[in-house]
């Protein structure tokens, strides 16, 4: 036998062994004679033998399951007509009545190029085990609480379980073989398409949450796995969970907003700043624009007297000028039936969920205010009275325009919570402002103008704290004291500070200041003795207060010898007070407290020994007395502040035209015109020689 013949035999044997091992049967259908020939393996698959098999295409069709018969016949006809490929998977009924799955593949052949098919050759094998496994998987998939569907590589549904049918609102018959993009067009361009294509293109699983609009109108948690067949998708409806989470988030956001409102509103005791903060807190968080109205006179007899729009805000900067015009015009155009009036009169919130422009316009007199309102174009509005301590202190009017959701009763409740907190903070700010005004008026009424003797210049400043709660007992004083020498009168200057920061401290300051001035003028005592006298009287009168003070007396004494002129002596004593500073004509700054020491505060021990120091004043010398509000800050202690004041005095004194300008420069340089505490400042300059 030739070598090539042996090779051919070996190839056929190897092929046969492979076919046998795979359990593949072979068939040949001769079309002109309608003779169908099966090999032994194929006969075995069908449970037949040569005698029981009829050998025609008809006998084959009889063995195919009735439900699959037309589909298989149609596949054969297509292959023959096209002289092309044949493929089908079908069930066959065995002689014992059992069912077996068969998958067949073949090809129609012609006897000449371009001629009709005369033969169809193919092979078939048993896929029952595969289908049994798929059936078991299908039963598992059908019993799952999760929805599942399978897509092929062309994005067509190939399997849909019953839970998926329920969630997708469509049955298998509607979905199988249909593209997901056709069945659910809203998926295109959404997170669904992005993630599905990402899973397929990158060959890895993806997980995500996404919302599908109506008709599904639901949130889904989705997991998708790519495979050679396409894409497997598991998903569950998480709408209830998302709604619960959203409700929790809204609640947390509401609490955070209320906390921020409370924190912001109590951060200032300035009523104007307080209402401005309220406007910016509401917009754009809860509204597109708003107006805040203060009720300044609730007993005003004519509407809308007693009201003032004090703050407004718009989310769109381009509309801010229109809103400002409306705020300037609105109150004058409101009628007695306005919603603002209703909120104040009935002390209740007014909610306009829809048609706000028309409804608010109806309670405005025709004119510019109504025109500005139509430009603003509100679609929804809420008018919330601000009530604190049993009275209405204001109203916040909030609005939303086209494109924003209408106000709801939930929004109303939140705005009422904000309003109650804002009202209390605003009322507190008003009370503090009133307290500050009273204390400041009390203090200023007692801070009289200093004398101006011919040999001295005296300038004073009083600056109240920017915080109403910091109003205290700072004072300055300058007066003449009968001198026992030939000069006639000495000049006594005082700066003091009663401990505390309230109206009571300001009142106590008046008492201590009056005692000190009275004792000094009546007794003619020197500074240390004056402080001791104040201690004794405070103990006798049982004044429950303490104070710091520095007292200095400027005396004129003739020099010995004829025509020798005079010399000026400075006597001073400190009672727990920041050291006075003296600037020499040469520019040297001296801390007087370092020379004389600093004794105990007034009002603690009536028997304490007070020390006094004496120094000569050169012509042109400058004495600076002040309270701790000038030198002490949150970020700087008193000693550091005194050093800074001494340096500033050295730098600015030569350039100041007079004492008034020097006082202004010292105050501005140390406090930026916004002192954290009250400041009393007194500056004395001895005339040049």
C-alpha cells in the first residue's frame, strides 16, 4: 500500500474516532431520491435501527417533537433553497416516549457550480444533558426573588425570568428576541446604557443604581456580568429603600440647615446683620428669592406704617436690581388684604403653592410695584411671621419661580422652624442693641468734656464694643483740683474700668466715678490717697463692685530763684490698671507702671496700702491713659498689647498734627475701629517751653 493511501486511512480513522468519542452521528439526505441515510450513532440517538427507520425525510419529521417540527422543517427548507448552512436544535420523541434534545448542523451541496442543491450532509449530537442543566438553572432563576434577564451579543433578550417580567411590566413573548434599546428606549444615553456597554467592552462585572422614568418610574440596583453569549443582568427594585434614604437625608439636611441658621443668627447681636444673614440663608437653599420685613411699630394705625423691608436676596444676580426696586416699592403698594398683612394680623403662615404672581399682584395697587413683581415672576410663595416672646417682630416672604418645584406643607414646616429661631435671635439682637444704647448713653452722659488749661492739651475718646454684650464700665475723667501752691489749680486725670459688661456695670461706673471725683475735689488728696479714700467709701456704702483705675495729677511749681520759671510735676498711682505711658519730647516711651508698681483693684481691701510715684514732666511730654479694651484681644494678651501700643505711640506721635489726630490714630491702629471691648482713652500733652 502506498504511503499516501495509509495517511488517508489514518486521517479517516482519526476523524471517526473523534466523532465516536464526541457521540456525533452523521446523516446524508439525497434530495432527488428523498433518501435519508443515518449512521449507527445517529440511529442510536433516535432510539432506532435500520429496519425501524424509514430512511426518508418524512420518517425523520415523525420523530421530531410536534412543537419543534415546523421550525426544523423551515430550517431545512431555507438551507436547501439557499444551498447553504443548516442548523437546528430540537427535541425528538424516542420509541419509549421519552424526549431527547438534539442539535444538528449541516450544509446543502450542489452537483455543479451555481446549480440547485442535490444533497444535504450533516451531523447531530445529544444536548439533553445541557438542556437538563439549563432547565435546572431556569428553575433556580424562576424561583429567585431577584429579577434576571439575558442579552445576546446584539443586545436582544434571550431569557427573562418571572420577576423580571413583573418589574419590567412586559412578558417573555413581548421581550424575547427584541433589543433592549427598542423595548426600553429611555435606557439610551442613561446610566443603564453606559454601564452595560462598559461591562461588555471591558469584560468585567459592573454594579450601579439608577432611576428609570415612567412607565417603570422606579429605582433599580443592577449587577451585570459579561459572557461569550452576551450580558447577564440581575436587578432589584430599590425605590422604597431610596425613598426612605431620601427621607432620612432630607431630615438630616433639615436639621443641619436649622443648626446653621441658629449658629449664624446667634453669631451677631446686630439686628441689621441678623436679618441680612436670614435672607442669605434662605436663598438659594429654600427659595429663589426672598424679602425680610421688620415690624418696627406693631401699633401703627395705618397700613403699612410700622413695617420696613430691611433685607432681600435673589439667587440670580441679574435679577437683584429688579428685586431691589420691588423691595423699595412693595410696602407702599400693598393693600389691607395683602398676604403680608394676613400673616401679621392672623399670626399664621400663608402658603401659595401655585399662581403666586397673579395672586400677589391682585393685592398690590396698579403701578410700578406690580410691574416689578411680574418681572420677578413667582409661581409659588410662603409668608412666615417671625414671632418671639409673644409678639411678631417680622415676616420673611419667600418665593420660587418657573422651573422650581412648588412649596409644599413640608417646606412650610421647615420655614416655620427657621422663622421661630430667626425671630428669637432677631429679638435678642434688638434687646442687646437697646441695652447697648442705654449703656452707651449712660456712659457718654457722664463722660464730660475735659478742662483745657493754658499749659496743657487734653483729648479723650470713648469707643463702645462692637458686641452689645460687651458694654461695660470704662470711663475717663479730667477735672481741676484746688492746689495748695501758688498755681491755684492742679489738673487731675483719671481712666478707670468697672469689672463687668452690662448695664449694671455702666451704672456702677457712674457711682465709682462720682465718688472718685468728689473725694478728689473736696479733699485735695494726691492720687494714692484718692484711691484709698474711694476704697473706704466703697466699703462703707457696701458697693458690691470692683474697678481698676489710674489717677494722675499734674502740678505746677515755681523753680527756686528769681525769674527761674516753673517746673511741672506728675504724681500718679495705679489700682490694678494697665500702665500709663509717657512719651518724652525726645521720642522715648516710658511705662509708668514699671516705675511705681501696680496696686490692688478698688473695692477689694479698704486697708490696702497705695503707692504713689512722682516724676518731672519736660515741656512737650505726652501722657497716655487707657483701658484694657485698647490693648487686649482674643489673639493678644495685655502685655503684648501694651508693647504694641508703645511702639505705635512712638511711630505716629511725631506725624500727628494735634492730640485729636493722635487719639484717632491710636484707636484705629489698635482696634481697627471695631474694639472687642469698650475703650476709654485720655491723652495729655504739656505745652512746649
